[in-house]
C-alpha cells in the first residue's frame, strides 16, 4: 500500500474533475470503478475508486481518492493504493501502486 495525504486550497469541483480526467486519461487501462458524494451541512466529501493494469507488477491496482471540505476551508485529500502485491503472505513488488500514486502527484 502507498498513501498520500495533502491539504489543498483550490476549487473543490475543479480539483475533482482534474483528478478524474487525469487518472483516466493517464493510462489506457485506467477506469473509474465507483464513486460516492455526500454533504452534511456545509461539509462535503467525494470518494473515487480507480483501477488500472500495472505492467510493472503484472497485476491490477486500485487507487482510492477521498476529498473532504468543510465550508470554504481547505480541501483534505487522502489517496491510498492497493492490490499491487504478488505474494500470498507478505507484500512484494508494489511498484504498480507507487506508479499509480505518482500519477496523482503529477495532477496535484
């Protein structure tokens, strides 16, 4: 697993669209698997789960991205990858997970 957490001062909708478009456009095998959006008062949260094939790891990896904002405050981003291991009992070969997260870092 690889993780990225960041606080971003930007328009929520523009950031979300840039992430969606950039991840899906950054790899021929990348897809948006599911999404969830909700609000409570002046707070909002969006969750996106992407998946792609990793040539380096010869497997599929997922990337979950969560954006949270309260009012007009900064956006809290949490992104976690998973699925890049090839071993049964311990993690080896997690290059695909890091590469997927690197694509998100480029977009930010």
